[in-house]
């Protein structure tokens, strides 16, 4: 009897482990498959001409230069607004905020900001930046919209990085006569920098790949020239991929895969940089 | 010197404090602008027409949002049925079973999936998944709610995995050792001790994953066929539908500012905002029991 029970336990264990492992494998295979598939199908489209010329023949020929440049501008614009604001907010939460009702309100707001659907950000950007503040459909409006969407990621990852700096570092600095701000600027931020950078890159990675928030705030179908000022609209890689895969009839498949590959390359590079910074900082950390 | 330093410190401290409250300000601003542009819809379209069964805004002036609500609902339920078991299964595997080297590979891979732009998933959906499903299921079109559910499931999985994995990881080692000492097998320990101890975090993971799925736009718009028909039976899982998010994304570009159609689209945005607010407040009320998790769910 005892033996049967034990056997039973072993059998359930093997079944359970098998099931869970099987699910993990089924989750991971499509991820790897997706990336490899796009790499293979997209690679033949990549050439210097594809990366450095404008589209022509109604997108069906030529390159994707304005979309690449546009995504680059949007990412920089997003960083300009969201990075300083996000880091300052993280400093407030980690170094100044008391644990009270107001701080809880801030935390709940951050969580909610992170959960708002991206298309709702698009509506908000249209209502506030494009129409109310009259920035028009422009890089400025789109960058501002994207930066509010990116803010929660930057705040929460930076705060975690700041908090992981041991309290004793602050105590020593202050006891040596430094002010609070000097301590934060010279000690805490310096120690937390890798973590802050990681969060920043992960946030911007998301912004670079988003389509819905820029649909009505800054992205356009086609531009005959590169944007000249932040008040010009722009093309962008994710929006371009959407357009050529759904709106253009008889679109050559190779250009579509090529565009997807460039977008994925953009995003994956940022992801890998963030991962490398994080793991190197972890290995070097002495506390 | 001393004086200027203090003055600078004062200004910087104020600026930092103001930035700290920026998240609150933005949530309020977003809600305000959705109300401002969305509430006029209630004055222009009678409530009974708004909650009717026909969405045909361009020529018919029919603004019934029920087909869109049911469309979002059915796609999200499908996504949940896929993402919850796979997300939790993967989280249990990563946190409890996988050897360390495997964990180091799997975690970044799942994070990578979370970082893939949804437009890329939609693109592959159109070219690969849609034709495949059409042939496999022998249906007239592969652009169905189910196709959307599959993609959304993939998009919700990383959220569920990372939050649930954190929750499982946060269960003290003593619990497991106690169970082993009492003679439980590893599987019994996972199933009867670790998992119940982490259940609130796992619940949060599910809610956030589903919240993510409701709000997804591009992938869903590209593969669900965009047919605003009432989707209530299980059969409609395999026919084209249209979600609230897709409707906004597809139609906002073509309406004139200030028209009824424009206001109704903002009204739909308001509904989406309130749904995500509800989901996230519910999820964070569970989360706040352990602070660390509240921070991790955002990263």
C-alpha cells in the first residue's frame, strides 16, 4: 500500500513536471521562431540602397530611409522628455517621499499609467498636444505622447535601482557634511546609474516599436523629404510596416519582411544593450 | 557660496518633488481630455442608440458600441484562455523547476517577446498565421477573433510570466524546506505550498496580463477582420470581429474633429480607460501587500 502511494506521488510529479516543462517549451519556441523567421525572410531585402533611399512607386520599390530617420527622431524626442522627468520622479519616490497616502496615490497613478491602452494615449495626444496646444501632427506631439507612455517604465526601474543603493552610503556622505542633493547627485545616482540606464533603454525600446500612440499625433503615410523641424510630421518604422502590410495592394513581400527586420533589429539592439549593461553591473557590484 | 548652494538645493528639491507628482497629473489630464472630447457623445447620441447593435458610423449614423464591446470581450477571453495556463506554466517552470542556466536563457527570451512591437506580430499574423488557420480549420477567412486571441495570448504571456515568477520567487525558502522535511515531493510542494502562498501575486499577474490584452491595438486590428458584428456565441470566435481599440485606431484618422463620430470614438477611449483603471486598481490593491512586487510589475 505504502509503495503504491509513493509510486503514485512519483508519477504525478513526473506528469506535473512534464506538463509544466512542455508549456514553457511551447511558449519559447514561437519567440525564437518568430525572430529567426524574420531574420531569414528579411535578410535578402537588406542592402545599402534599401537603407539609404526614399520609397518610390507608391512604396512598392526603393528604400525606407525616411522611416528609419523618423523612428530615430521620435526615440530621441521621447528620451528628451521622459528621461529627465522619469529620473526626477524616481529620485523623489526613493529619496524624499514619506510612506503616506500621497505617495500611495503616486504609486497607483504610475501603475495605472502603465496599464492605459496605447491607443488611448494616441487619443490623449491628439486631444492635448495636436489640437489643444496646437502643435499639430508633428514629431513634437508624437514624442510627448510617447514619453508619457514611457514614463512609468522609467520611473519604476530607476526607483528600483536607486533603492538598491545601500542606506549606509547616504549616511556616510551626509555625516561628511554633504547636503542631501549633493549626496544624491554624487553618490546615489552614480551607484544606481547602470540600473537607471537599463530602465531608460527598455522604456525607449517600447516607444520605438509603438504604432497606436503616433497614428494620429505625428506619423504620416509618406513624405517626399525628411522632416526639418520638430513641428513637421514624420514617417516611422512601425507605422510604415503597418501601412505596407495592410494598405498597399500588390506590395512586394520582400520589402515588407525587410522593413520588419530593420524594426526588429532596432528594438533587439536596444534590448541586448540593456541586458548587457544590467548583467555587467550585477557582476561588478561590490555591495 | 554657502548661500547660493542652499538656494540651488531648494529649487532642485522643489523640481524633484513636482516631478514626483507628474504621474498623478498625467492620469488626471488623460482622464480630463477623454471626458472633454468623449462626453459630448452622450448629448449627441441617445443612450439607447449608443448601446445598440449596429456600428455603421460613416453612412448610417449608427453608433451602437455593443458589437465592439463584445468583440473586445471575446478576443480577450480567448487570449486569457491561452495566456493564463501557458504564462503560469512557464513561470512555475522558470521559478521552481528549471536549472539555473536554463533560467538565465528563458527569462531574457520572455522579456524579448514583451519587447517585440505588436505591429511585427500583426504583420507575421497576416502573412503566416491567417493563411495557416484558414487551411487548418477550413473556414472562409483566417481573419477571425481566434487569430486575434492567439496573438494577444502571446502578447499577454510575458506580463503574466514576469509578475507570476516574481510572486513565486518571493515565497520564502523555509516554506519549501518545511514541506520537503515533512516528506512532500517537489511537485506536491509546488502545488500545495509554494503556489498557494504566491496566489495573490499570481492573481495580479493574470489581471495585468488580461489588462494588457484588452488594450492591445495594432496586432488585433491587423488580424481580426474588422467586422463590427455582435459576437456572443462560441462560433463567433471563428468569424471576423472588431475590438474597441481597433475601431479607434482604424477610424480616428478619417473623422473630422468635433463631429459626432469623433466624440463617440473618444467615448470608446473613455470606456477603455475606465476598464484599465478598474483592472489596475484591483491588481494593485492585491499587490500593495508586498511593495517590491508593485515595483517589479512595471519593469
